[in-house]
C-alpha cells in the first residue's frame, strides 16, 4: 500500500480487488447509493461498460446519463456538460474509458458538480501506468474523489485492481466495500508480484511511460504515412499509449484484427465515434497499444517497420504467411523484458519528429486541485524490498514536449528525453574538493567565455556520421543538418565549427565537454540561438554543444521546486508552469528567448515590479564543470546555507555564470520555507500583464 500511495501521490490506497471492474464497484458503493444519477462517458466517445448501465454502475442500481462529447475532437463539450449537469444534478460523474487518446478535464467537471455535493470518480484502468509515470495528469490532483485502475495494462503488473484516494472520510466506506462485501481472499502471491511491479514503476516508470507515449505518436504518424486513416491527426493523434485507426474501407475492425492476427500482429477491434451506439454495432476501427512493444525495446524504426507490414497485409493484400515470417524475424531481435531491476531501461528509442509538434505531451486545461490531504503531500519513500536496497522514485514530471528550432534530417530525428534525476549527493561530493578559483581555472580550459548553456534531455539516436545511440548526435560539415545548426536568430554570425553535438542529457553534456578538453578544442554552447552577439559564431570555436533539446518543465517533488531545463524557451516555461500549476516566473515577455542564458543574466520582465528578477526565485542549479585536473563532471548547487556548493549557485544569480560551466538544469522556488502546496512555490501570474 505504501508503494501505491507513493506511485499515485495519495493518502490512502488498497490493492485487494481482483480486477479493475471490482474497483469500479467499490467506488460506486463508496460514493453513491442505489437510485442516484451518474453521468459517464458514452460508448461513441470511448466509454467503457464499467461506467454504463450494463456494467457495475447498473448493478449498483445507479441511473446513467451521458457526458456530452464533441465526437470530432474526442473531448468533453464543457458548455453542454455544465448545462446538462445543472439540469440533472448528478450525484456522481464517472470517467471510464476504453478508448483513451487524450486526458479529460477532470478539474472542470468536478468544479461543475461540487456545488450540490457531486462527486467525481476516475477509472484509470488504461491510464494507471501513465499517471504513475507522470505522463498523464493525476486525477487526484485535479479533484477526483477516487482513482481506480488495473494493476496490469500500462501499470505492467499482475492481473488485479488498485484504488487510491485522499479524503479520510472515504476510508471506511471504501475499505468495507472491499471486505467483506466484494473480496474475500486477495491472493497474496498476486500482492507480492504487484509490490515488485509498483517498485519498478517507481524506479523506471517515468522513462517507460514517456517512451511508450512517444512510440504511440511515432507509430500513428507512420500509419498515416502508409495510407491508414488515423484518428485525431489535427490533435497530434494521441497523448497516451493508444492509437486508433478507421479501417471501414479495409473490411471493418473485426476482419482487420483477424487478418493481422494471422500475421502475428495483435490489435483490438474498436467502435469508432461515428459507429452506431448499439451493442450489435460492427466496429469500424482498431485500437493499437505500444506498452508491451516499448518494454521489449521497440523504437520508431521498428514501429515504422510494423506500419509497413500492416500496409502490405491490409492495403496491398500480400500473402499473410510471408508477412508473418517477417514479423517473427523482427520480433526475434527483441527478447529482453526491460524496465525491471534485473534489466534496467533499453537503449534510447528514436521515433521521428512530427511536423510542427505541439509543445506539450498533454495539456491539462487548468492547474491541479490545490486541495490535497496533508498526508498525501508528505514525502514517502518505498520500503526496502531486499536488504540494502530501496528503489528510488524518479522525481521528474515533465510536461513539455521538446521542439527543434532547426529542421533536422528526417531519418535522424531526436525525441523527447527519458526522464532523469539529478544526483545531489554525487554533486556535493564532486564539489567538496573544489574551490571557486579552481572552478574558474578549470572551466576556462574549455572556452569559458562562451559557456552560457541551455541543455535538454532527449533520447538522441545514432545519426549518419553521428554518435552511437548512447551519446549525442554529432553533426559534422558533411551532414545535411550542419548549415541549420551553425547560426541562430542573428544570421550575421555563422560559425564554422568542426562539429555540433546535439545533446539530450546531462551525461552527454559531460561527455561533450570532456571531449573538448581532451582534444583542446574551444567549445561554445547554444540552446535557442536567440543571442545577438558573436559568441557561438566566433571562428575560434571548434565544437558547438547544441542544448535546445533539453527543455523539460516539471515539478521536482524531492526538492519541492519547479525544474526547468535551460533549452526551454520562456514561452515553453511559462505555458508549462501556468497550465499545470498556475505559477510563473518574472522573466521577459519575449517567448522565443531561451531560458538558460536569460536566467544567468538575471531574468527580468514585466512582472519584476511585483516579484523581482527571475534569479530571486532560483533555488538550485545543475552545472557541468571542469576541475583543475581537466575532468568534466555535473554538480548540483543550491542556495541552502549549509550547501558546500552554495558559491556556485550564487555565481548563477545574475552575474552571467558562463565562466563556471554549462547549465543543465534550474530549480525555482521562491525564498522562504518550502511551501506545502506546490502552487505556492513560485509567483502566481497576473492575467492583466499577459
């Protein structure tokens, strides 16, 4: 239970249900009485039977009405919902989906029904892993009274049901509904397996789910390129692990699923929004998930190959036996189950970048609900599963999708980064033996005058003429991408470096700086390329580190601060902080400025009249430095009085910072004691200034 509470940021959790449907019945029992009215997602919009009259809701005796949906956009029609909810006064809003492409506006739905005591229940059967991994808004943060889910599916554990909540008044009705009403024996062997799966989700879930979503989006684009009608192209196809395709012209969902099964490609038949809302309706679509293939190590190249195989089987009508052999050959190269304590994460995947990708992986319509149980805000570590080992939770909650300011070669794309956690203990140990003077001396060896940095974590793939998959993408003069990477916004300054390293993680920045030290090359750093000085274009610069792909914006629970990677533009940072948490930074009003150089220069703008400079809210910084022995390393420095690295933090609070190293991450938290509510960590925005 402690592991589940940590995974979902909840005050209470239970795992005794033997299935997700049982969790639905527990929620209905705890939140409503027979005869109450419940509004739920209709089947044409992807609604599941768990929220309909023929499922647990009907068995509980609840009356069911539809939540109004825009079936073209597959989103809730909030205006229509408010009118209908005001008229019907439902006791419960139940969000149950089997077709899950985009997050739902939980906060607005709950705010609509709250005035008359209405409750909201979120059935996360398909989204539980995405929620725990930080790739889907947490419904409990947005006002849901109860969250349930399947311990399988995206959560990747054994068959079973899980439930989480924050309201202490729900503890008794939930617990008594589980036992003695719905569960007797809850199979301890399953509980042990779930404990391991949850610990692995805490350890690897952020990376696993990010790659799963990136793979789904990449696969959707590949299917569209192969001539399939993929739903919601105008919205980027999907923000989850699922892809939906309209296959009516190919014989319908059932026929297509059977053909693909013969080729050893497993998909589900699925009703389309345009299909009749009838139990005997013939499904016109198929639903495809990327959770399992991602765990096997599939990336963009492999999923593109699957899309081509599907085209040959369904559109070109090639013999299924021939395709089945090719599927088996493709699958035979992926025999390791990743994201376990025994195997770790796979090598970075390389899905292609979409044209004009939307900036967020998901865009919650409002900041999360600030009303959280104090118990749920406590920092909880999972218990040891074996002597000497306690799985560490990835604290990253990235919400921004990296964007590439320069056109990249289509066959060598860069994708959203696997989440990483900075290592403050290692940083302090590294810094403890270094004085400020040694920092200056060491960093000067690598062209310190130009080290104003903005890196980003994206999984870079092996490029033609580039680096191996574990290193940065190396672009040299004979690469078609080179001309677009050697100038910024001011095209008077065009550099002629030997190479440009497009880095996607702090480790890659360390490796690139170390290479510059080893080869004696002067290095310069670029993120957004907005600078109007000839720093990067200087003829003396032989190696450029391009940091534009480090642009994540997320809340770091461990530090109680908002982390912003310096490759993010101010627009990326403002949108991410405002949409998710309702906070901002008092920086410039120009959205295309890279935040890395802006912060080390002080960072002032319209809101500075009220909130001071951006660096006044800088809590910590991660910097790649070079010591007097010529060794590159990453160091974390905070403003805490007892931090031995505090001078390095101070050096980045308005004096430029470039003489000390390459910034790879900022943490922002306003001065004073840490806020219990993350929405109080940074300034609130003033609408009239925007």
